[in-house]
C-alpha cells in the first residue's frame, strides 16, 4: 500500500498531524492490552455478505430479498445498492491483509445463501462455492480464524416468491439443507458457525413495521401491501428458531465440531424449550407452539451465545394502557438486556460479542473520517466495560468489532460509515482510520 499523506487540520487540535503517522502514534488504550483478556480470547471484526461482497448479479449469484428491495427507488438512501459495494469478492486478500496488519485473530463473515443456491435449493453455483473457499483459505493462510454466519437478512428471493419464505415451514428444511451443504463443504476449515444474525431484527423489521424486506405489516404499522403484524412476526421467528435447531441437529449428528449462537424470544426457547412466560401471557394464541419433539430439538441447541450489542435498552414499564391494535412492537412491553442480564437469567452460557461498533455519517470529510477519535473512545470504553463484566464472571470468549471496512449499511446505503478502515466509494481504495491503529496497538502480541 502506498503510504497515505493527508493533512489533517482541526480547529480543536493544536498540532498538525499526518494520517500516516497514525501507525506510529502512541494511543491511550485505557490500560487495555491483549493480556487484559483471558488466554485464547478472540478479537475479530465482522461483516456480512451483501454489505461487502458486491458482484451481486455476477458469477451466478441468485437474488436475495434485499436485491429486489433495493431496486425500488426511495427504499435506500440515495437509491444505492450493494451491487458493487466494496467489492470484497475481488479484494478479499487486501482486506484479510488489513486484518492481519491490525493484529486481529478472527473474521466473522456471512455466506450469501443465494450465491451458493441461486434458487434457494437445488442447483449449486460452484463459482460461489469457490469464492468462499478462496476467502477461507486465505484467512487461514494469514492466521485469521474464519467464523461463518449462514444468514444475514438475505433470504433467497426464489423462496420468498415460492412460498413466502420465513412464513412457511418449508423454510426449515431448505435452510437446513443449505446449512448442511456449508458444513460439509467448508466445515473442514470453519470451526465456528452461526445460524441467524439478529433474528429479532428479521422478525420485527421484516414483519411488524415492514421497513425491511419482505415488507410485510398491518396497515396500522407501516406502508405494506400485505401482512399481519399481530401474527407474522411470531410465525417468522418460530420458523427461524426451528430452522436454527434443525441445522444444529444436522451439524451435531454429522459434523460435530465447534459451533455457535444467539435474548428472551430466541434464547429462552433454546435453553428451556419454550417461549418466555411473559411473552406467552401477552401474545397468547398468536404465539405459535412448539410440539413435544420440537421442544426437545430446540432446547439446548447452542454452544456459544452470540450477542450483537449496539445500544443498551433498559427495562421500562409501559405507561400507556394496553393498545387495541395488535403488533409485535405493542407486545414488547419490556426492553432488552446486556451481558450481565444474560448471565443472571440464563446461567453462564459461553458468550461471544459478535457485533459491536458505531457509525459516522457518510458526509464527513475524508480527514474527519480518518481521524475518528469518537470511535476510539467508544471502543476503549466498551472494551473496558466488557473486561469489567468478565472480571465479574461473565463467560465471554470473543469480541467482534463491526466492521472492518465501511460498507453498504442497509437502508442508509453508503451514508453511514461503520469501518475501522475507510473506503473511498469512487475507487474502492482502503485507508485505515485512527481506530484501526488503536486496535493494532491494543492487540499487539508481546511475544511474537
Ligand atoms: C431516487 O429515485 C427516484 C425515482 O427515480 C427519484 O425521484 C429520486 O430523486 C431519487 N433519489 C436520489 C437521492 O437520487
Ligand atoms: C408506500 O409505498 C408505495 C409503494 O412502494 C409508495 O408508492 C408510496 O409512496 C409509499 N407511501 C408512503 C407514505 O411512504
Ligand atoms: C381503538 O379502537 C377504537 C375504535 O375502533 C379507535 O377509535 C381508537 O382510535 C383505537 N385506539 C388506537 C390506539 O388505535
Ligand atoms: C463458560 O462456558 C464454557 C462453555 O460452555 C463452560 O465450559 C464453562 O464452564 C463456563 N464457565 C463458567 C464460569 O460458567
Ligand atoms: C450530514 O449528515 C447528517 C445525517 O445524515 C445530517 O444531519 C447533517 O445535516 C449532514 N451535514 C452536512 C454538512 O451535510
């Protein structure tokens, strides 16, 4: 890489700084270093297929529900799409080299279901398989442990059109078949698997307010042509849980190795085989039931719990009387959780913080973006708190910063930058930000 020389000048900063001096700069790590965390603790970065790969309609990839969604003007900021994104499909080596240079141990990427099965099931797109083989092999070559996520919002469009996707039980078998193919094909090298990223978001944004594809909701709650916010979020979530459990069952039966996973809605069934009691009380007959054999399959179907943690919500009591319109948001009378909450309510499962990060608006100037002192403070504070929770006994074994590079941020398109590394969306060149060098120093290996 060519050294980057950009004059940074800030009214609030008295010394003239050059961006390339960030690499030599000495940072305040808040007392944190690799040694602050247990032996074997993994530091990684995370990203998802549609957000970084590009080549969305190339090399045999089939469309996902997001490919169809982004084509409607008005859905995404500036009508952008992930068609090219940051082209990790071709630039994965450069990106993995960056991870290595920054001293990260792991990369949590997602596999695009429709890149492997363009129609969701059936015919395999071997070019897609080859891409993930190249990525995984190169990660291993550079000493970066691959963590593969099977589903990051991107249901194959074919399955949405065929049977309404997550609303039909057929998705359980189809997802498990896809998962099994991945275990068989990549499992010799990938030891940690995740099934569904943020299933709560999938169910709530896809089926309650309908702002994400497949855009289903009751008229009361959004601008959808079809849907039912009272029932569909629960049906979709139910099928997500069963798809997860079926995939894990097959994995354990045939590909037993290391594995992974996901508060209340999703976690409770996986530990106790049923939905939380408060949820049963509130949702009642709209909440699907697990059969006896499903209870057995769902219970304990994880080894590692993955939490994506961006914002902390606090438990609150609703002040309004119960609404006479029914939807998942209305049922959600009490908020969410933190690592300590999980520990208190669900025992001490092994936890991986699978996504944590902050974005900057995309309209900052280039030097402003590179000089991301707010992101540095964010990560420093978060990791200090994480260490505190671990010192108090939380069983956390890994942490993934979101994200290694700026990328396609769903509804916000390219107007939001979450990366440790800046991407110029005109020529796709990569430039590490201050936060990248902060991690590099914090993660330095003393004896290497
Ligand atoms: C998005 O596309 C619509 C329809 O073509 C157009 O009216 C709108 O101005 C576009 N928005 C931007 C930011 O380009
Ligand atoms: C609702 O969606 C339709 C179709 O996508 C669109 O034409 C219309 O402008 C939307 N209305 C609002 C209020 O967003
Ligand atoms: C509840 O239903 C009544 C009668 O249909 C309606 O007037 C009222 O606006 C509804 N309340 C809410 C919160 O939608
Ligand atoms: C942490 O999780 C691992 C893996 O599930 C388990 O073996 C270990 O006993 C747990 N530790 C504590 C302190 O609960
Ligand atoms: C930058 O973007 C943010 C959020 O999108 C907006 O509030 C702000 O006005 C924008 N600033 C400029 C200078 O365009």
